[in-house]
C-alpha cells in the first residue's frame, strides 16, 4: 500500500478556507518552511483512507474473542447520540448554566455506575483504564498521607495481574510487592498474609482474575488488607462477568476503575479513546480529581472542587463523548439488562470452553467466568505448534485471535473471551474453526508455522523493526 | 429492556444443559452466596428501547447552549473541520477495532499511525513521535517524566502554561514525588531572568507553552537556550495550528515537543475525546512513552508496519516501565492525520494566518471601539487578554451570551479572547458593538 | 554450545574475562543469548557507577521480554561497549566478542566457574 506521502504532489489540495476578511497579520518570526505535509486532492485523500480501512478488522467485521478486552458489539444508537451537535459543539469552559445537559450526562452515568459497583462517588476524568489505575492509587496515597501515615509505601500485586497494575503503582510512587498465585490461579491467601504489614498502602486485584476465575476467598483477602491498614483497589477490566450480579463494593473494595470501552460497549477506535472512570467509597471521595458534578437543591448541576482533591489528571471532564455512549448503553439495558448481559457473557464463555475442551487443554478446568485460558504447552511439545501459530492460523480463517501469552503464569496461553453479544451459532462456528486448527497442528504443523497466508501481509519481521527502527516516512 | 444478547431462551437451555448446569445463576457458584445481589438490589431505572433512549439523550443534549459565535479558546478551540475528516473517522471498521495486536489484519490502522507519526514530526520538526497519549496535559506530564534521571530530578514549569496543564503536571508529580517549580511570569510572558536564577544542577527540564496561556508568543529559542545552559532538557507545549506558522520546536531547540491535538479536526465536545501528541529528538526516543509504530517487512519482503520498541512498555517492563499507558487516543490521532492531510502545507498555514489575523482585528477593535485595553503589550497569536474589572467582565459575558456569543474566558485581570478562522468580521463586529455598549462607549 | 576455555562464568550466564591490569570484561554467554532469543536493545550501564556482584547492572530486550543482566563482580564501570547500542544483534551473533562493560577496582568476585564447571552446570540446567 502506498503511503499518503507517496501520492498527489505540488498543487494537489482541497478547497476549504475563505479569503481573509480582515487585514492580514503575520507573526514577526515564522518557521523556515511550511510543514512538509502531504499534498493530495480530496479524491486521493478519501480513496487512501478507504483503502486503509479495508485492511482493518473491527468488532463489526466479525467475532473478536480477545481475552481481557471485552470486545462486545458497539451499538449504533450510542454513535448517533455521541454525534449530537448539542454535545459536540459545546465548549468545555462554558458557564455551568449553559451545560446542564453535559453535566446531566456525567451525573446520570456516575449514579448508574455507582449503583452497579457499590461505590459512593465516581469521576469521569481518567481517559483510559491505566489512567484510572494511576488516579485510584493516588487516592490511596492521599488518604494515607491525610492520616499522617507516610510509612505505607507498598502496593501488593498478584503475579497474574495486568502489566498496567505494577506500572501504575510505580508511577504513583509506590514500591511493588509481587505475590505468587496459588495453583488454582487465585490469590495465595497465606502469601498475602505474610506480605501485608505497616508498610502496606494497598492491594490491587482483578476479580474475576486474569485467568477467568472468581476468587472465592475475596472477603478474606480484602479483610486481611484492611486489618493491616491498607486499602483495596479493584481493577475493573473483568467487570463484564459480574455487573449487576455482585458488586466490588460488597467484596470489600475501596476504590475501583472501570473501562467504559470494554464493559460498557463503547468502541475502542483501534486503540482509543477509552474512558477509565474511578469510583470510590465515601472516605476517599474528598480526594477525587476535581471538579466533580454536584446537584443543588433545585436540581441544577454544577462543577465543584472536592475538599482535598489530588488535583486534575486530565484537562476538562475527560473523554466526555465516551461517557455519552456508555450512558446510552446503561439506559438501554437498565436494571434487568445489566445482569442479563453479564450472565450471558459467562454462559457464552462456558459454552465455548465446553466445545473446545476436546481439542485444547484448559489451564484451569473449572467453571469459568466471562473468559477462559487455554494452555497449549502440551500441543507445542507434541506438534511444535505454538499459541502464536494457532493465533496466526485463525487470521486465515477470519477470526480475530484470542489474547496470546497472557497471563504470564501460563506459558503457551490463549485467553478467550467471547462476550455476550455473540450467538450460539457463532460460538459453534468458532469452536469448529479451532477444531480444524487442532487437526492441522497434528497433520500439517508446517502450514501453521507459515500462517497467515491469506492476509494482505504475512508474518512481519518484528526483530528487524526493533533493532533498526524506522518510525516515520522520509 | 433493550438487549444486545442474541441467545434465545431455548438456546440458553441447550447451552446450560451442554455445560451441565441447570441455571445461569448456577454459573456463579464460586461467588459467596450472601454477596450476590437479590432482585431489587440493583438501583437502576428499567431498560429502554432505542426510541426512548434517543428521546432521553437528545433531551439532555438540548439542555446545553450552543453558541453561534465562539470567542473563547483557553485550551479548546473551535475550528473548521473538513467534511472528509468526519467521513473517514466514522468508518466502523476503524471505530470498532482494538489496538493492532495482530499486525497482519491491522495494516490499515498501523499505517495510519505511521503516517500520523510522520505528520507530527513534519509539523514540529522533531525526529520521532509516538502514537498519541490522552491529551495535551498528560503529554506535558509524561514529557517531564522523560527528562528525569538520578541526578536531575526537579521539574520547572512556566507560570504561563495553561493552568490545567500545570495542575496535571503537579498531580503526576505528586505520584512520582517530584518537585515542581513554577517559573514566574513578567508582563504575560515567562520571566527569563527568573528562569536563569532558578535553574540548578538538579534541574531535569523546563516546560514552556507556545503561544502561552495568555496568547503571548514567547521567546522560545532564548528560553530554551537558558534551560540547556543549565543542563536541563527543554520541553515545548505547542498549539498545533500556531505551529504551522511559528518557528518549530526543533528550530527553537526543544528536546521534546508536546501539545493538545484537539484543534486538528476534533470538535469541542465538552472536553473530549482529545489528543495528546508527543515528539522528541532521536536521543530521547527510548524515553518516549506509549505505543510506537515502525516499518518492517513480511516474509515475502513486502513493506508492512508493526507496534515496535514494546519492551519499554508496561506489559513487558511492568513496575520498571517509565509509563503505564496502554490505550491511547488512536482514533483521534487518525482524525488529526486526516485533518493535516486534507489541509496540506498551504491549508495549515492559511488556517494559522486566518486565526492570527482575525484575533488581531478583534483585539484592535476592542481597544479602539470599546476602549478595552490589552493587559499585555507583547506579540500575541490568536488569543489575547483585555484588562477589565471582574464585574465588567461578567456584564460583557452576559450581554454576549444573550446574543448567542461565547465571550472570552475570565482570567486574572480581565478576559482571555480567542478568534479562529471560523469567526467572520461580521460576527466580530457584532460582538464588538455589544461590548462597546456594555462599556458605555 | 560454545564455552571458551579461557573465560570464567557465573551461574546467571554471564562470562568474565580477566585482563592483565586487574580489570575484567563482562558479557552474556552463548547459552544466555540462545535462551533470550533475538535481542533488539541493551540498556548499557553508566561509566563510573559502582556494581555489586550478583546484582543487576543492565538489561537486554527481546521483542517480548526484558531481562536483567547480573554483574558477576563488584567494582566500578570503567568503559561500556557503545557499539552494542547500534548493533544489539552482536549479542546474539558473537556473544564472546560482544562485551558489555569493562569493570575495574574489583573488590569482590561472586561465585565464578571455570569453563568445565560451567559446562557441567549447563547440563543440570537442561535437566531442570
């Protein structure tokens, strides 16, 4: 595919802007030359991006069982509502009385998400899940500081955690204490007991965890941390298994983040924008990034600075249009639809796991939540076909592969999350394709080492890309 | 209720029976029973059909005031957005894709990011760009973190950067236990003498905004030289439209260039989604946070693109990673790329020139007609502050609002006005006459 | 597996070459480079820094992982092999030429093995 810089040329342009209707003023110093941007006609521009968009695979192109990412269908009504000029054409610094609708969106979304999670307050400022983690950890830091407890410098993270957890803890100035998982993939309660102490600031946990299992000891775990004086942080990456069924607040968590772009059906945009709201219990609310939306007695809404705010983590009110989309989803599903969606996410995962068991080893062969992890170690040993090879084989058969090589505690891992928006028929088709690949692994492993062959490019040389980086056209 | 689950009750029974359980609830056997929500515990309204949701949310949108004329910027700018931009970025395969973890089926997104990285370099003059961060403020905060090492630990920020950017830098620094020193302003610009005096041997970097929060054009090259003389890195936060005309960060000696990308084709949207762009010199490449796309070849020697230099990132380096960023603002980066390609070298410069020309007209008319003096005398780009008392400022804003005009942002000492290519002379003349009336001229 | 007889080895798979002036060169062994896979980057140590035997003093990156390199001796970094920044592939292709750092003022040497001892140690690694 040609780059946009390899098309058009001098004189190719769109006709967009008018002549200046006031005297022209030039800055006293200007850049040496104009920015050497592409010069293309409108036809060339539109065709170029149309060509690019054909080499992309989205949820609306087909099934996307990417574990830990909750690639559910992105409803159309959400997009329509987020495109309303009454939202898109509003300046973020307009006076409060002119943005009651926007503040209403934020307030309604906050209220609904607090109900679902068992939290008291929530901010929409964080722009993504990792951003939310950082924000939530700063709340914990501010909380301990406000009590004069400067000795709490450690955050405990299980070895099965997403990489963002330890990275966020480090960014928030904490030392990370990794604790091993037990043989069932859950928190090793004894290891946790030994790890906590007067230096414990808190624990970060995903529940259901990254192997798709609900930690049945959750109350004991959060109690151990609380008894040691720490706070409990809930990584909401896997909330899609339990929304409306069980609440992080009832599990003993003090602060959480959500991923609106996973659980609440907003699109991922090829890597963002997302939204990572942070919710907390009342004792942490005064530390939230300001401002937050408050309702007056007459129902009018305004932006108010929390008493001991940690400060902003982003300009304005975060990725507002993502909150609009999530609110549409919350309104659509409502109190019956929210738990119904989670229960069917769990049903679909268990059904697919059941269909695949004959061909693939499960890392943990128990009833799973919304996702499950397959362990291809045995297959690799027998046939030489790795998790990577199976993933690449799927590309030729029109399925987005599961998450590869995560969690790190399973070596040849494929992590499968079908979501609730796939039909029984689709799940059966997926299982049939996986079966076909398992057969190929035994009969023609070479074909899988060489996969994919039907995609626009074959396997790319990532080693060369990293050793001698070419990061721009020139 | 509305529903996106395609499983029918009879299919549900078949699936449950295949798994070997008798109800959906039985799938939650590992959850302690008294923790499970009971009917009525979930405090949410009943679900709604699409028609009801549309009515509900449209009603919310209609409660907002849409101003016909916007003379306010202060970090978010209403610019002209070419039709081609919207048509491209609404394509659903682009909207509904995940991060391109599987390059063979994601070449479209990867190439678009590679092109975006190139265009950001072309705009800023820098060597390398990442694939985006959340917004201009987090880009500035991440840039300060790039510059720290064991010996150079303090961050210096001009008092003339956007107050919310300063606040975000401070919040991030609360996390990393970093000292932030604010370099004072003099006459609406960074005080160069104060900067010289403040920078010590432990200075990691100096962050400057160009044009600054008050719209003033800073003497960036000289301030950068002061930072470098003290051994500190120089970070410039630039407005991308102004960057099409003003000397580039590279020409001013910046080590890192960042900025809020919203003016590049993104609507105001009450503050987001926006775009943080980050570019740096080759020497700083390994310190850049977040995703980066690189060019390579496939097994047949065809050109292709992959996410590269990943071992810097959180999913590999975990607590040793310099940043935790994972999801970024890919679709906004695409928007910016399509915008820049649509505008081209001439269109970008024309937009910048229209902005600064219109702002100068507005400023001169507010001075001569409404007798509102400028608070600062220095050169400005497309924003400027007029001096007035808070009561007068409020009266001006109220009178403008009554006519569908969003006036300048209240700041200390007066109002911060902005004009872009979208406002016409006629609109400005109307605003000026309203202000004139309020001011009793 | 190539194990030159004249070098010493650590159990964390670094080699040590003792120079006449009392300083040493340190690199990673053939076994290490093979286990780590294609290396794409090295974060070199800083000249003048002190090192501690059996603690990490730099790291190497492959596409999918980052791994600490353990310093076999305590001393001071006298020199680093800057060339590896541009050609990290040499760590794979010529592991015993691609020295990482020269370390002087040696105050302590951790447990160092002879070539024969290292070869025997590798066999126990293979079994495990």
